[in-house]
C-alpha cells in the first residue's frame, strides 16, 4: 500500500530555498549586514585570541610562569 502525503508548506519552503538566489539583489544594506555580523566579529575574536596567546607565550619564554603552572603542558 503506497500512501504519499504532500505538505504544501514544505513544498513552498523547498521552492523558496531553490529559487532564492534568482531573486537576491546585492545592496549596501546586505554588505553592511555581512560586515557587522560576520567579518568584524570573526576578526575581532581572532585578534583577541592571538593577542592573549602571544602574551602567554611571552610569559612562558621569559620564565615568569613555572612549568607546573602552565596550561596544556602534556600536549
């Protein structure tokens, strides 16, 4: 027995996802959105991580942190 059920909402959603790029038009608003919510946070987070790791590395190399107190000493 073959019973197929179609949900109109799911079919509309799939059609919208497939044809979305045909109707997308780049604009300054889209560019600002991408910068503010994607590029700037990723860059800022990467800078903060690198800065903190560089400070720790400088402390390790100068001997300010004892080997037993270091993080990730077994890696």
